C-alpha cells in the first residue's frame, strides 16, 4: 500500500529540499531529500533542526 504524504513548510537548501509531514501516527516527521540527478539521498528525522543540518552538510557523490 502506498502512503501519500502532505508536505508543508518546504524549503530548499542548495539541491536539498527539507519538508515537514505527519507520519502514520500523527507525529511530525521532517524529511531531507536531494533533488540532484542520480544522487538518491533522502532521510527522515525527528527534528527540523536535524533535517536542516543534514541538508546543509550534504555533498552529492559524483
């Protein structure tokens, strides 16, 4: 089954987008995902600060 997330508070830090959504239990989850071609980086975090830090320090391979 596919889960549709509604993202809010979307910002872009370099090639990485950071957004907030609710998980299946109604808690906030923060996602950082790189939009560069062939990068594939994405991760979920419990705090917005951690997601933004990951976006600021991310370096694409290649």
